[in-house]
């Protein structure tokens, strides 16, 4: 790997890491505000449900196009942009770009234009794309490789904490209360949005200054030539063009206004077919690229490594699964068999799902602090229970009914068992958590009531540490192509824009319904389990025994 620099002491590691994880907190804290803008924009701009979801779609699309743009520039000029700028400077530039996005948002709000607001959010997420492309390998740089995935897990835990408290802080800033009822959302004026994004822009600038002036952080600068990869560039370019062609009829269909049930069903069926075509296109492109690269690796760059290509598909699947379990949960909980909750009553369940990610990431980051064996075993019980308490506390502050969540402690303790069995080995951890994920989805599919709700919620527990596991395994052995591989992985956050709508469309089919639509994340977890099983052998064939050589990694 080009990043062979190591810190001499654990103290220096933690000092630099404390600065790096600050930006992880800002990502979660600021992105959580989208939950306010979706219902607000739907009301204020008179949008339908799909149009309001363009807020999230703009974010996922920006991640893909941002990472693709970095790769394109590197391919044209033969230099890895992130490595040349340095990881620290790249994060600074990303934060400044996000600040520009906040300015665009303010201008769009003053102009009273929803497309302009989408452009602002898109620019903010483009900055996030650059930040994450640099931050993930940067966390590996700040110490020994075997604890690199743990540092990413710690960053993810801080990010989840920001996500947990972000909605409360945003609600207080906009409404003066933590309960954002429909009446309050409807009364929200654009002037409050302007003030909010002025503060958001200020936070971006503050974080950029923190990174720029920090003496604890190494530059992470490696001005190296990047391997030409015209074949990979061509494959991704063709895939992007075809994806655009796939999404055109999806968006165009929403201009059709009709109340005829037969015509509406036909439109929904067509949308599902186009979404499925997009999924097949992405999977087909990656698998075809893998087969062609096996025959002749020249011109494929990082995509000549099977662990990276299949890891791209794993990131795509993981993000899609993480988002889709939650995105469709509200509709599930409204069903009589699952409690018949109203929209205002599902909030604590959604909060617990995202809180489950925090619980897992806090637990997964224990190894960063290098506790002794006995202390570590104690912390495997104490930390998840403490994180569970934090989630309950946040919901209590938000005046949500937390009584239905008490029994979920059983799932939290079960995750602790999974961590204990994983032995801090990345491939083993990913395999175990994926299998637990499959089991939780199947349990939810074949049961109803509280048991099923807890089973689906636990998908968050088992998704929690998958990103660092997949990321670390995917870039293992890439050498000077590590940054390029990181950009490829960031592109695959696109899974969050493809997989959830597919489950949603399946849920609309009378023969399937919302309950049985959860076969989608079950299949996703199954693929992740296969990848965890297969990647270890892939790396061994390249002379990399990742579990043995970096046994402390996740």
C-alpha cells in the first residue's frame, strides 16, 4: 500500500484520530436534517411522495458522480487526485465544497425554488463524496493496518451519534421543540431554513479550519502516478450512460396524471421493470468486468482485483440493505399484524433502527483503545448496553414512547455474542454478522408482531460494522491503487438509490405485500455472507492472509 506510515505510540494515534472523527460527527449531524426537509418540501412546494424523495436521491447520486469524477480526472492526468492533494487537504477541500453547497441552498431558498434546493443539497453531498474518499483510507494511515478497520468503525460510531442527536437539535432550532408535528412542519417558513443552512455552512467552515490548522494530522500526501485503467473507465462510463437512460422513463412517468386504477398499475409495473433493469445493469457490468479482467488485467486498474470488484457489489448491497430495511419499516408498522401504528408512533422504532447502527459501531470500536482480554470481554457487554441506554434517552428527550423498545435489549445482547465469536477478524466478522442478518430477516418474514419488529430492527445491529469490514477487505493488497479502489467503493453508495425503491415496488404488488418484500434484504445479507466466505480465499491466492496478518482488524 502507498500508505505505509505508522505512528510510534497509541497516544499519537488517538490524538490524530480525535481530530479525524470530528468530521464523521458533522456528516451524521448535518445529514440528519434531511428528515425535516422531506416533509417540509412536500408541503411547501406541493410535491408528491416521489418528488419529495428526490432530496435523498440527490445525495446518493452525488456520491456516485463525485467519486466517478475523481476517478475520471485521475485517469486523464495519470495522477491520483486525492493522494496528490493529501488526505488531510482533500478533506478540507471537500468541506469547503460542502460550504459552497450550503450557500447555493440559501440562494435557492431565497429564490423559492425546489430544484435550486436540490442543487444545493447535491453540492453538499459532492463535498461529502470527496471527504469520505479521503477519510476512510486516512483512518487506516493513522496507525497499524490491523486496527484500521476499527478506526473506521469508531468514526462510524461517532457519525451515528451525530445522526442520533441531529434531528433533535434541528427540531429545536426550527420549531423550538423536539416534536415536529404536521402542524409545525406546515408552519415552517423559508426564513428558518435560511438560518439553519447559514449555521450548517458555518460548521463546514469550522471543520475545514480544524483540519487545516491541526498539527496532529499527517498530510497523507503521496504524489504517485496512477495506473492507467481505460477499460475500467469505459465500463463505468457505459454503465453511467445506461443508468441515465434507465432513469429517464422512471422520472418521465411521474408527469402522467391519472386516477384510472388499471393505468396506475401499468405505470407502477413499468417503474419496477426499469428499476430492476438498473439493478441488473449494475450487477452485470461489475461481473462482466471481473470476468474480462481475469483474462487480461491490463487496463483495468484497481478493478483487476476480484476482492475490489466483488467488494464494490458488496458495498452496493450493504448500503441498499441498510437503507431499505428502514425505508419500508414505516409501512410495515402500519399493518395490523405489526401493531397498526400511526405515522407519529413509528418514530421511536425508526430511531432505534438507526440507534442500532450506533450500538454496533461503538462496540466494534472497542479494539481501538487496545484493552486487555478481560476488560474487552466486559466492555463487549457494557458498551452496547450503554449505547442502548443513549438511544432510549434520546427518544425519551424527544417525548417518544419507549416502552415497546425495552425487550429489544435481547437483540443487543445477541449482537454482543456475535462480536465475541468474530475474534476481531474482518472476514469472519462480516460472515457472522451477515448470517445473523439473514437469520433476523427470515425470522421477521415468518413471524408477526413484536418478534418480527425486533427481528427487522436488528438488521441495523448487523449492518453496523459491515462498511469497515467490506472496505478493509476490498482494498487489501491494492498498493498504489488504494485511493482509486476507495473511489470505486464510494461510487457504490448508489445502492441506496436502487434497492429501496425495488423493495417498495414489490411491496405494492398484491401478491407480495410489504411483509414478504423483506426477502429483498434477506437476499442482500446472503450475498454479503458469500462475499465474506469467498474474499478470504481470494486474498490468500494473492499471498495475503488478511485474518492472520491483520487479526485485530474488523
